[in-house]
C-alpha cells in the first residue's frame, strides 16, 4: 500500500464533545495539531494526526 499525501489541515479538539477527543501524534505521542490526508488508492483516504514538529516531516 502506497500512501500519497494529498493535504494538511489544522486539527482542533472540541471541548465537551464525546465524538472528538484529544488525539496524540502518531509519530511521537504529543498532542496532535495537524491532520494529514493520504490517498491510498481506490478512493480510500487515510487521516493521520501529527504535532507541529512531526507534520513538517510528513511526505
């Protein structure tokens, strides 16, 4: 499976919401601030969350 970065967008948490909780960076475990959208083919998009530092290294 090849992941192709399609876009980055800001990730904000919503207080007092059961649907969206604070998430951590998939690389280092810090609080996530950015979502990266990857196209993996056949119309499937994978969303991964990153902190500011790790988001700069996403390719």
